C-alpha cells in the first residue's frame, strides 16, 4: 500500500514528496486564517502498519493525534500522528500539550528531529475516519503521504491525507482524479 515511487504527475509529486513543512506551505496558501482543528487525541493501541513503520512491537500502546489542517474552518488536510508510549516516556517528550498548535511547527522548529523517507499511497475514502470521509464525498480515493520523524530513539509517524477541497482551492482539482 505505502510506496516510495513517484506518480506520473510531476505537480502532484511536488506535494507528496515535499520535505518541507506542510504547515508552512498551507499557511502561505491560505486566503483566510490557518488553523488546526483537533479531532481526537489520546492513548490507543497503534495499528499494525504504524507499529511496523515505527519499528515497535505489534499492538503497542501509543499517543494518537488526529487533526484537520484548515483554511479558516475549511479542512484541507487530515493528519494522524502516532508515537510509542514507551518511547515518549523514555524521551520525556509530552506531545499531549499541543492543543490546537501544529505538530509540524514543533517538529520543524527542533533541529534534533530528522525526517525519514516519504511514503505515499491512495487511500480509499471508506478507510478514513468519519470526519475525514465527510470532507471527501465527491471522490473514492484520496492521496496521502507519511514519514517518520526521529529524535534519538523517539519516532513520531506523521500521516497527511490531502482532502479534495485543498486541490479545488489551489487550482489542482485534477489531482482528485489521478
């Protein structure tokens, strides 16, 4: 499902494989106020593929944070970030205090974090949380990317799902059908 190979569309690859801060890029594109809408956060059993990507045991407990990155109140990106409970505790890193701040802002402001390889895929909308599904009713699949940010032994896996309204608002509506 997740792959490192590029798509046939160079412009889309520019979004999917951009190593910079997505928060910063979205902020520059907003016609209104950029904001983070917190959907869900807390301790959960991590998904199998997330455990694999983090290099931790299956069914590990971790902190899960799900947000929309928005232009005003319009969701452009659904983001899911996860990290192992054991690694967060060992690193004395409290991710729970972000509130409506962007995790990307934190990760890119601390030079100690390095970003791993970027993986992309097309996710069936039916596999998204209901709140994200409601933002993608006019399409069957959405583009997503994910990468792991590393600081010593602490890994934070960040998955970003590009919602159709982003492509519409930025003049890339064709990306919804690629």
